[in-house]
C-alpha cells in the first residue's frame, strides 16, 4: 500500500520547476506593474521662468468660418490669417513676476463673405490697409500692451498701450499652472466668467471654467490639454452669442526653458432655432501658434515665416 502512495508524490525535480515557474510569473507581473506605479508616483512642478531681455516670437495661424441660416437665407463668412506676435521681457521682479511688452510683427489676412469680393492684406507688401481690416491700422510693429505674470501664470497687471483688436485668448502667453506638483492624468481648473451684453442694456453673467489636464511629460516637455465648461444653463439665442467660448485644445510647456512652446485651440459648435424656427448658426475655428523655432515645424519652419524679425 505504501508504494502507490509514494508514486503519486511530486518529484524533487518537479517541485524545483514549479518554483521556477512561480518566480518567472512574479517577475513578469512586476515588470508590467512597476512602470505603472512609478509613473503614477511621479509628480512634476510646472513653473514659468523668464529673464529680462528674453524675446518670445510666436508664429500664428488662424482660421474661422461662420455659417448662418436665417429666414431661409444662408450666409458664410470665412477668415484666415498668419501673423507673428512678439513678447519681450522688459523686467523681472525679485519674486519672479515678469513684465512683458506685446506687439504684432506682421500680418497676412484674407476674408471671404457671401455676396462680396474676397479681401486680402499683407503687411509686408501692401501699403494701404483695406477697409475690412481697418482695425489693424497703427497696430503693426508697435507696442500694444504691457502685462505682468508670476511663475504660476497669474496675471498681476495688464495695461493697453493703444487700442487694438485682439481677444484675450489670442494674446495669452501663459496658462494658469497648479500650485503643487502634479502627476500625469491629474487636472486643475480656472474660473473664466463670461459677460454678454443684452439688448435692454443689462449684462448677462455666465459661469464658466477652463479645465486643464497634464496628459504626459516626454523629453522635458509637458503636454497639457484643456476644455471649456459652461456652468450656466442658457437658451439657444444666448448660446449663439458665445460660441467662440466653447473652446478646447492643448499646449506644450518646456519644463527646462520655463515657457510654453506651442498652443492649439479649436471650436466646432452649432446652435439651431436660435432666432426663428429653422434658423441655425455653425461656428468653426482653429488657432495654432508656436515658438519652438524648429525648421521642421509647420509654423516656425514655414516658407512665409523664414524672414522672422
């Protein structure tokens, strides 16, 4: 009776092989899990750093198309532009607040509208500015504004040096950064309230925020995505007036250089029945800018912008 029982016991060689298999399996699991744990544990301090005399030249490309259908009539307005924006650091305080002077180096614009001839303007070639772009007169190559930001991107001061047409989003050199070190995949927000003038002379205040997320960090460059969240419930008529605020996009922050090197923003929104039944409006826009200065970059290395000032 003893022999059969002994025959069923695993041999020492099998125990040894089984032990090796267990160790191999553990090693495979650790290899797969440890990088994930390490990535989740890494946190990055996102900060701006500027020095007096720094000059950041952004090459910018914008497109906009708005189609409106109202009372059976369709109208489309399209604009496109390429330009350079120049930010010069004129001072940096002891606590790291940088003061910038902002100006536009050059502009190349085009506008198309249903029922009208196309209009073009190139500041490097044309002596006269078409009436369509008259708001640009006196704004090319001259200081337009002075502003100060701290290392977290908080605006400390903003002063217009002359009137110019430019939305705050288009003239943004920095986004708000989190106060504490942050891990990949984590988010932070900034309130961005919207004020809309109403026909009766009052102003409608709309609660909104921009939410930022650290997507990844590669080769010392942090990729940050964002989206705009409208908190106030509004009707179609009011929504049609703020379609340009429904933006989302991404930007890249060079952690070593301490400043943004690219930004992309897009809007693609449609509202129906914003006036009468059957009316609708569709807003499509794209905004790209870059100051990486790489020849291979679509914006910085483009033929039109090789003669950068």
